[in-house]
DNA sequence: CCTACCGATCGGTAGG
DNA sequence: CCTACCGATCGGTAGG
C-alpha cells in the first residue's frame, strides 16, 4: 500500500490512525532518542550513560526507550550508523566532484572536521570513541560502511600523490592523517581560537608540507 | 554444583605482617593492582571495568582492592599518573640530549609510539581515552604533569622550525602530530605489518614532508 | 586481605 | 508510551 497517493479519491470512512504501522510520530521520537543518545554517549560514554539518562533527556519514563529499541546496544548502533551514512554520502559527493586534487583534499578535510567538531555532530565521535562498546554483530555491519569511507580517502590520497603533493599515499599515511583530524575532537573548543575553516587550512598545510609550494 | 566459576581465593597462609608501616609486599600488591587495572581500563573502559574484575585479575576478593585504594577513581588516577611520570622522564631525557633537531624528533616520536603501542604499555592510552572519567580534582593534579610534557614537545618543534624542517611550529601543529601518533593506539596491531620502528620512520617522514630532503 | 553484607542503581519486562 | 516492578550487579564498608 503506497504511503501517499495524491490522485486517489478521499476514503469514504473517516480517517483513523493506523494501529499497526509505525506512525510518523513514532519515527520522530525514535530520531529524538538517537540524537540525544549521541550527545550523551559522547559526553559520558556508552557505559556511563544510563537508559534513564536518555529517557529523561527526551521527556520519557525510564522504560519507554524500549518501545523504540530492543536494547541499549541497538541505540548505540543506530547512532553510529546514522553518522556513518551521512559522512559517507558527503565524502562520496566530494570524491566524485571535479575539483583538482589539492582543492578536493581541502574540502574533504574541512568536511570531516565539521563532522567531528560542529555543534550537534556527535555521531562520528561516538563511532570513534565507543567502538569497543559495540557488539561484534553490530560492528560487522558497520565495518562495511567504514571500508567504503576509507576507500574514498585513499582514492583522494592517490590523486594527491599523482599531483606530486605528497610523497607517500600509503595506508599508514591515511591513518596518520585520520588520527590528526579525529583527535581534534579531544582538544578543539568551539568559539575559542581558530575557526573550523582556519583549522582545516592549517591542517592541509601541515599534511602537504612544503611539497605543495 | 558446577557453579564454582570464580577464581579460587588466594592461599590463606596467615602471616605476620607489620601493622603500621606499609610493607614491601603491600607496595607490590598495589603495583599489581595498578598494572592490571591499566590493562582492563584500556580494554573495557573505566566504567566497563568492575572492581571485581580487577580483584579477580590479581587473585584478590572483591572488597580487597579497597585496602590499597580508597575508591575506584583513585586507581584510575594512579594509572594515569604512573604513565605520565614515566613518559615525562623519557621525554625530558630526549629533549635535553645533544642530538640534532631531526634525530631528536625521530627519537621522540619513536619513544612515544612505544609508550602507546608496546606490550604492557597501557598507562598512556588510558590517560588519552579515559580522561573524562577522571574527577576534576584528579584532573587538575595531572594537568600539571601534562603541561610539562607538552612544553617539551613544543621545544623540539621550535628546533625543527629553526632547522627549516617544518614551516610552522604552532600549537595546532603539535596537536595534529600528537593526534596522528596517539591514534595509532586504535589501529596498530603488534606483529602485523610495520614494526614500531618502521612506523616511527614513516611518521617522521610524513610529518617533515619533502621539506627535510 | 577475607567474610559477609548493604543500599543504590541498572537494563529490561509485563501488562495496559 | 506509562506504571510498576524484578533480578543482577555494582562500589563500597564493618569487623576481624
């Protein structure tokens, strides 16, 4: 049954709320839970966050999150998956753009920094720092997405090397760059010092060194 | 009947021990607790590790760690402090050596990598990834040590810049390097791929770029 | 350092 | 999504 059919005549019977299908409101509440959980998991860790913390933050009673998620683990998986799907989409858009190597890399770094540092962006930091709390089954599913993400970065590094902007495009170099960028989550304070754009600028200069001049 | 899961209690040889002074044995047991706690905190996180886990790992009963430490928090602080004191000593030794800038930097990177990646070296990773679990009072005391550590790195970066090996020795550059090196704790597998020495080599080349050639 | 224990809290559930 | 609840577990303690 189509969810929205503009051309069908109005139903003869007065509309009643569907009792079986998942309502729009349910989906919104679920999204609320994922969003506040991301923030709490980032601030206090997965083990340091209780289901009651999460329920409080969205104005539910302590047992109610389990109407939307089977377990606390499932909430964690949802947070990570949402962050990675969004991050992957952005990465692919940039990788497939027609920009030249240096510019493409710059945009990639800036976008990743925004993903890690901008307000309300807690999904990827949770992915980075709560990975060990995720069950092996959930990990396996998310690794598939993560591999695609990594592959796109590796492609851009290969472009940089062809352009003579870096001397090595090894996996180790990618991981070192990734570490440098991801670690900003630990020390960067919004509104103090550099803006995210300025930070991206300095990071790119550092990564490409004097080779790019 | 088969529910005899837990480790058997330590042999109970009643033994005379000094009642007032802290015996050598007490100090050894305390060191044992710190060492196994470092490993457990790294593997499962502070909140994911129970005092019972720690007691089991050294062959004590669940209440006994509290003979050596007032709280679980105090164990965490001891782990971090021990790691930082050792790391700071090594860093100062290198910074004050007569090596030239590039060589000094290389040794610094390699030593830090060993601190993060070598077997049984769990203290600094715990410091890096469980910082938020430490109470503000403990944090304040440890920040003093951490500042000294950072200052030594900054000194070496200034040397690198004077030698023309890097184009910027800003704090941001130090933090990016630190992130790249620290993040290895998340992906490096001992005995697979590069050795720690080889990794140090590649990291230094990446950090100094083509400028050093 | 062990025995024996406690109050608090936790993830999760039954039934509406 | 709430009410009412449970079994398990946790950090920590008294007393020896």
